[in-house]
C-alpha cells in the first residue's frame, strides 16, 4: 500500500502541518514532510509559538541579541516569529509557484487583542504582510463579526487570508459571501483577483468536545462523537452551493479561486475515538486538512484515503436536527461560545508567550533590566 497522505492529496485535499518551529526548520523535518509526504502548507497560532519559543533553547541566541539591541518582548516575538514564517514560506514556495498561488502557504495570526477591532485588524494585516515580505503568507483573522468585516476589506485590498476559529455553518456562509464581496470590489476597481487565495478554518475536535459534554448532561451519550463531522459536512454543502451559480461563475471567469474549507484541530482529544477520525471522514476536493505531526504520522500509518466529505450529508443534517430537538443549542455553542473561548485561549497563550520572552530576555541580556 502506498502512502495514504499522498493518496489523500490525489483526491483533491491539501494536507498542511499545524506547527512551525525553529527545530522543524533546522533539523530538516519540515523539508522532509514536504518532499516525502506531500505536505503543502503550514499553519501557526499563538499557542504554537508559545510552545516553540517558550520551551526551546534554539531561539535563545537570537532572543538575547534582540534584547541587547533594545527590543521589548513583543518586538522580539515578531522578530523571531517572522524568521520562522519566512523560512517556512521559502520551503513551500515551489508548491506555491506550481499551483499559481493556490497552495504552498504558511499562515501567521494577528495579535489576539485585535479580534474585536475590524479596522485595526485590516491595518495590522496589511502591515504584517508587508513586513514578512513573502507572497505565500496567509494572514489569519478570527471569525468574529469584526473579523468578517476585516476579511472583506483585506480581500478587496488583495491580501490573502485564513479566516480562523470557525465553528458555525451560519458564520461560514457570512465569511464565504464576504469573500465574494471583496473579490467583486477588487474586480470592479480593475485589480487582478487571480492570485488571491483564502481558506475558511473550521475547528473540528472542539465541536465534539463541547457537544459531547452537553450530551452527557442530557443522558444521550449514544449520540456522542458525531456532531463535529456532521457540522463539517454541512459546511461543505454550503461551500458547494456558494461557489457555484451565476455570481460565482462571473468571478471565476475573471480568474477567481474558491475559498477552500480547512479542517483544523483534527487530532482527536477523546482517546475512545479513532486517531484518524477527523481525517478519514473529511476528505474531498477543494479542501485542506491541517494536522499536527502526531495525526500526520497516524494517517501515514493507517489512514483510509477515500472521498468522504459529501457522503451521507442528509444523515448529518438529521443528526444535528436531533441534537437541537434534545436541547443542544448548537447555534449558541458554535457561533458564540467556542469562538469566545478560542479568542480567550489564544490571548492567554500570547500573553504567556510575551511574558516568557520577557523573562528570557532579562536572563540573556541582564544589562537590559
């Protein structure tokens, strides 16, 4: 049997690595994943950088030098993170070129304090994109209502975006339509739209974590472990509908590219579930699955590459309707609770990261204190 990761790619799904670190870059691990497993993208977030920089000595020389140059902890973070992002982008650049800019991306997230600031998000995204100075960078914008507004503005401005922290299909539809709005504005201004790329990142395992807990309260454990996949299937159905028909065809004729659904948080948190649950069930064309290394390893070893994302969709819809009937408020959980918790989690990780960098800077450059 061949490599299931490559078989999944042949089915039209891109597999990205949900991690970036100096260790992955310096040891050649990322280069190997690209060459041998067909990994064609990378995602990052404050939690990933907190683990990479806060728990490694590989950054200490650069960190100490930056501290001695008078940079504060936030400035040091951006200096170190940008170096990782640029090096990752360079490794992925061949894939970016061979797909005319539609794959081979690396994502960098806006500071979490901008989650409720539409204009501030748009301004920061443009500045960060220019500072990183790589064409295959996606700026990550959270799926808050303010994030949707910023995303529309950034698309019109020609900035490629990864809209993250998505859970609700209703919010996804607003984001997909904001993408069309931005493309139309850009095309009307006479600007090219053929090199723009975007992904809409659904966090999968967190849905089951939250819904399963509610089902346990309601005494319906037999329905656990299904909501996340069912929700993703309905999102893909919306994707197929939105990216078809006259409005989309007019943009496609000008070279526009679909905004691909991206399945994030695809490692299983419940040990009772198969470790490739959120891979095997979500395979289909024009999608991305971003996996941590443990899930990549599991998929390489025993993944089941077959088109599955648009199978039993009506059954998925019926299942979610049954959850609502039993008292699971999916719209509240998916559109509000999980988004708020995600922003809060990333804020804590970012604050912890900045605090750790500050401590290290004081230790490595004591004259700065």
